[in-house]
């Protein structure tokens, strides 16, 4: 009896519909192609679940000076009113600037902003690509001009994968519209939210901060919160002895020391002159602990100007919202200020709070 011999032919997985990338059609390792298929399938599933995402998969060859898209979300393509074929060029030409935020080298609580214009980005493309390859991730915000004439902000977060066998790097990322947040940031800077010298929030925003905290307290989101009024002891003598430039330098350094002393949810601001304020969650005991941390860190810090040591201390008045029956924030500030005045009367470098 004759048996029919069958030949098994290994089927090659076809690229997804509307695929316009290079890797699945190119002479690349099967492992890389399988990875591309898997990423595109997962990304399409995420995009189709209804969550407002703009995922993408970009790629580049280490011997070439171009970046292309293996996949781009329909919402991303529609936003730029282009096609998947030319989205890389259109997006690049739509960018006004790129902003990267990182903690400063001198202070882990001070955020630095680096801004690169479109022209600067073009001139540094290879250098920037090497940096993200080394870091293994991308996190930046782009100011983008749309065909409609509107300007939006897109936050880019991506993870980098290296495939050395094919000399290919993949950037699997997502774009998020952060226009409202960036416009709010710009507005706050324009109305003078930050103090030019210290970089701290100014007194004019204090009323709003207290309003928010008072609302959280009233609705039971937080049990209590404290307001701290802070004053530098004998600061006039610093200006008189060392000059106003020294005084300004000390104020900036003091702001940095106090920022290092706070928790994430705490606030530090400049009230005016040599006076500062702080706000923390918790009762008056938590406020006193925060105040003592500030006082200790300031008194033990080595302040100096042009190699001259300038010893510095602060006095603090602490009051909690729970002590104010009618939740009048002006009374809260006044109580903390009264206690600050008492701390200075009693000898300075001191904290007054509680029932005093």
C-alpha cells in the first residue's frame, strides 16, 4: 500500500495590516521579528481597550542616522493629520522644543529644567540617541504645533530595548497629553508663583494652599495640618557685616536646606524678607517635630559666603488648624506669628507651639 508523503512547510507570520515598518520585511533575525509581532499585538490590544493612550514603537539602526516607526497609534497619527508612513518626519517638524526635568546635582529636591529647541534637537540627535540607549529609557515633554494651529504638550515615556545581533534599538513608549498641566505651570510662573531668589512659592499663593488644606481637613481627608511661621535670627547683621550679596546667597542656601528637611506632602515657601512659612499634615505634635527638624538642620549647616563661615539659626512659631474652631486661616497665621514673636523674645533659635 502506497502511503502519501506530506511535506510540512513552515509558515511565515505575515505583518499586521497597515504595517509600514522595516524590520518585518527586512533581513533581520527571527527573534527580533517575533518580538516586533508581540509588541504590536500587545500595543494594539491596549489601544483598543478604550483607555486614552498614544502608544508607539520606534526603531533605529546604529549605523544609520534615522528613526522610523514600526507602529504608531491611530490617535497619534490622527493628531498630526498625517499617515503612518511619514509620521516620523511630521512629528519631528512639529516639535517646537523638548523639555527634560531632573533633580539638581546640589539638591535632591530642586528640579532643573533643560529646554532644547527644534534646531538644537536636530543638531544633537545622535548624541541624544546615545544617551537614551545608555540610560535605557526616555522621559521628556514636547511642545508641539498641530496642523490646526493649536499648540499642545505631549509627555513621552519609553523603554529602550537593544538587539545587538541586528544592531537595532527599539523604543517602546507612550505619549500623553499634558497640555493643561504645562499651561498651569506656565501661568503660575507668569503670575509670580515662585520667588525669583529662592525658587520657593511666594506669599501670594499661600492663601490658595491653605484653602486647599482647609478643604481637605473639613471633608475628613486629613485629620489636621499645621502652619509654621519661620524667621531668620539676626539676619540684618548678616547684610550689615557681609553685604547684601552675601545675604541673598544665604537665603538661597537656607531654602535648599529647608527643602531637604521636608516630606513630599509638606510645603515650604517664602513669606517675605527673611521670613518663611511651612505647612505640614498632622497635629501640632507633628508640626513641632517638623519645626525641630528644620531648626536643627539649619543650626548645624555650614553656611558660608566666599569662604567665610556665617552661622545661622531660625525661630519658629507653630499652630495647627485643629486649634482654630472656626477654621479661619487668617487666625491660624496670626497664632503662628504670635508664637514666632514669643520664640524670639525668649532668646531665638527656638520653637514655640502647643498651648503657649
